[in-house]
C-alpha cells in the first residue's frame, strides 16, 4: 500500500508548466460530449502544437508553453469550432450539430433516441413509452442490443453482462438481479448505456461488457415530485405505485424514491422427455406472488465549491411465493401418471449503501473520488412439494426443502482523474470483500413427521477477496486519430466450504486485463473505432452453492462449489456514418467456459439433474447493423440487425455425451415512434423483435417473435402522462429448447406470461427554479452475481 500511496501522491502533486486552458464541451441540449477532439494550434502558421480529448463528462484541460495559439474543437457529426482564448478558463463550449444529421437523428426537439459514443451506445429512454409505468427490466427489454431472459441479461451475439446503476456495479446476477431490477421504476431512468468493451477503470467482471443504467438527477435550484401508478393485466393482475422526490438548492441535492408492487405473475412449463423405456410429458403451472416494497435515498452536500460528499441507500423487501401444480404422463403402455404439487414462500431483503467524496484538486481538471460501499442480500425460502404416482408402482412422497442465504459485500475505491498536456490519465485502486453463508435442509414428510435427510442437505460458506489496480490513458495522436488504452490488475482469493460434504476449495489467482481503443475520424461524416478488451466471468453465488431446487423428487438443479471463472478476449471494429448508420464486427474467444449441464438418466427412476461445470472453449463472432432514420418529422425509426455464430469445443477430459451444435443466428430489432400531433403530446410506439432458430452449445431453440405497441398522452403542460402498453401481442416471445444428452431427447418450453396490457399514470409537479442567492463560482460486481 505504501507503493500505491506514493504513486498517487506523485500524480496528485505533479505540476504542469505553461499556460493551461480548461473547459467543458456540450451540445445544444447541454449534454456533455465525451471524447471530443481539442487541438491546440499556432496562430502564425496553423501548425499543430498538441491535443487532448474530453473525458466522459465533456471536460478537458490542455497546456501549451507557446503564445499566440487557438483551439480547434471537433467531434463527428458536429460543426468544428475555433476558440481564441483570452483567459485560462474557457468555460462551456457548445457544439452545433450538422444540419443534415440533426434532421436524421433527433427523435424529439430535446433528445436523441440513440447516441453512439466511442466506447458505448446510449439509449435515451426517458421520453419513450417504455420509460413510463414499468420497471428497469421492462426498459431493458426495449433497449437495442440487449436480450432479457428469465435469469440472465445478454448482449446480442454475446454472453451475459454485468449491470451498473450510475457507474456502480450491482452485486447480483441471474434471477436475483432481474428481481432487483424489477424494484426500480422506469420513470426514474434517464438513459441506458450498453458498453461492449469497457475501459480499465471498470471491474473486469462480465465477459460481454457492461450495462449502465443512469438514473435521473434533480435539476439545479429546483424541486419536483413525481407520483405514478400502473396496472398490468396478464393471466393475473399486478399493481405498481411509486413516488420520487428531487430537491436541489444551494449546497444540498436530495433524491428520495419509494415503490410498491402487489399482485401475481404466472409461468407455464412443459417438459417432453423420451427415455428408451418410456416417454414422459410433464406440465407445471406456477402462480407467483409479488409483494415488494423498495426505495432509495440519496443526499449530496457541497462542502466547498470544489468538494462534495454524498450518501446513497437503496433497499427492497420482498414477500414472494410460488404455488405450482403439474402432471406427468408416462407413456409406458399402462397409462401411468404422477401428480405434483408445490408451494414456496420466499422473503428477500436487500440493502445497499454507498458513501462517496469528490475533491477537485485544481483548475486543470484533476479530481479525486473516494467510494465506500456495503451490500447485504438475505434470502429465506421454504418449499413444500408432493408427488403421487398412479396406476403402476403406486407411490407417494411429500418433502420440504428450505434455504437461508446471507450475502455481505464490502468494497472501497479511490479514483483519480489526471489530465496533462501530453495525455489524459485516470487511475485508481479498489478492494472488495464478500462473504456468503447458505444453509440448505431437506426433510421427508411422507410419513407425517419430518425426517431430516443429510444426503440432500448442505451448509455452504463462501468468501472472496478481490484487490485491483488500474490505469487508463487517452490522447489524440493527430487531428484524425485518437487513442485510449488501459491496464487493470486483479488479485482474487476465494474459499468455499461445504460442511455437510466435508469439502473445501481454496483458490488464488492474479490476472491482467488490458483494453485498447483506437479511433479514426477521416471526415465529419465517418468515424471508425477498433477496440480490444480482456474480461472475466466469475460464477454467481447461487451456482457455487450445492443447493438443490426440486421440481419433483427426481428432477432438480444443484450448484457446483468447485466452479471456476471463465476468461474472454474481445475484439470489435465499428464504423459510424453520419451518426445514423452504425456497423460493427466482433469476435471473441472464451476459455474455461461454464454453462448448464443437463444429465438425463434412464433406469428404475427417470431422472433429470441440472448442474454446472467448466466444460468448453468457444469462438464467438458476428456483425451488427444499426440504422437510425426519420422518414418524416413525426416518424422516427431505429432498426438493428445482427448475425452471429458460436463455435464450441469440449475441454480436454470432458465429454457430456451430447453433440455440440453450431449455426448462424439472426436477430432483428425495429422500433418506430410516431408523434400524432404537432405539439408532440400524443405519441405512439411499435417495437418488433425477431430471433431466428438458434444453435448454442448442445441446445437448439425455436424462433422468437415479439411485437409491442404503446400509446402515450401528455396533458396539463406535459405534467400528466398517460400510457397504454400492449406487450407480446402475438404471444410468441417464448421459445422451445431441444437437447439430446445420454441418448435421451428432451424438449423444454417455458412461457413467462409476457402477453400483457399495462395502463400507467404519471404526474409531476414542482418548481423548476428556486430563487436563491447566486454563489460566486471559484460494490459492486458481487451484487450481480448473487442474482444469477
């Protein structure tokens, strides 16, 4: 740590000589322009002296030892501006968009629907139908390049991704992450950033990149309140109510949000298994109770003009339940069948606390940020189920399966932004500690009194410590070339202990994660980006836990405490034409990959067991085309097409008795927005998504078709918004999955009740400006994994 402290001290205290100019670059809507070119030139002969690029929030600092200079500021799609500075602080520089592009890209007079930056795609959802009355999960379902499934989020053509809220990783993944995102109101979301090749400042977790959900902030010198409610009708009804309050005056900025959900959702499953001795057809219908209270409270306080301290809490309390019933028909010629019934009660508590301090060190743009995070996730679940077989070999079993899981995560981070005359630097350190305790118990209650079964029970403890160092550098190589590169080092130590099985697994490893971005702008209408990043995907806590979830006595899923992380190498080449045609080619290599393993066994009892292991390596490659076009002033469209393929091979020593499949997969996304009146207070939307039949590892899936329609009315000077959304109109979003293992054909169909109608009301009121005296101006990765 002494070396790290010395390293930080040298950079913080270093001094650049010469005249330094600072400023911030924004567009006409006051949105920051990241990675814009700032070139310093000689007035006499217009020769290049030096150059930098703006950071993620549009700020820059550039130093020159010469006099008689001027600045040339440019960014693709914007008109280049020349600045002849008379003082060191230039202030805010507003770039005007090229007239042709403005007509092609703007969805409304205030906001673009899609923005493409050097390392991410930004989907501005706040003025769409999907941004009203739903949840963060609903918003992600309409985001280009993002696939949402019941237990995972993925980028089209790639694998699972990590999720951030305001640049802070959510320490959950899988179904738990989806449940958490269901507690965030889409009305609170400003935009969604899809970062396919993250810079080194971000955690290396996430093989396919990151999704950053940016929440709305309160406007300066204002307060406002947003009251909302929505009613969703599918098989069952679901009611959401919520309120968000924002306040920003003088030194205090505050946001408080409270949301409630009550009702039920449904799930329908069918499993067709063809054993050599007999085939079975199982149906399982589930009614899920959804009682959720969630909220967040954030306060920022300006200690001085250059120092800010803040606090953010978010939490949820979930009372959930699953009531399921099913029937399995065994085609053995005797008319044998079984009846299965189950009931589960689950209580989840989630608490996340962040404290942060930001210090501007000088007028050159150097800034120090310190973050401390705490996260706690507690899950308590009890599942009772019974199975009775009729006709032949009549039998009856009744059992109870319970789990208590507690996950605690602590992390600390120090980040430094350090612009200089040669390049812009950022660097930092981070440490994370995670501990999870799981207690799984199985009781056979067929005879009336519960009998504990130690062979199907387990007490599992897992601890993890990750220490990281990173550094990023960005600079323009010339007027047309930009470079950004970084390196992240992570040391990871893990320990998994299964007391019941008397198993202990200790692991320690060091990994380097480089990233490189190279940009080339030959003209205002063309922009090229080449990027490379190395990423890691650590197993979720659920997949590490040898807990068994029973569908019936012979069908269950269990984790693997010896599961190892997988590593991916990712390359992307991107071309942007006039800001409206985005072409991308990508290739990635996955080593030590892990995924579901389905073990189908035939014998005295037909058995289906789902577990996990590191069994494959894979090459994944493809292309995507995104086209943003406005046919008329009242009609805006975004279209995306993706073609990808994944070639998988077994690792040495593995053979699952399943043929690995590979084929080209096609996905199509089209979103249309129609402004039905001149005031743009009536808006209609249509979103169409198509996915061709896919072949992935040893699974093949049927095609997926999804059509959503929406209508939005803005009344009372746009303070009252009324929304009607009809989702999955064709009822073809669900797909069937087919596989063959151990010579046994299996088909699984899961429908998650996606066809629904939602009616939403949203009312906002407050003061846009508070009269004040003018002042003189002078955890993250593990939350995602808990939910996988």
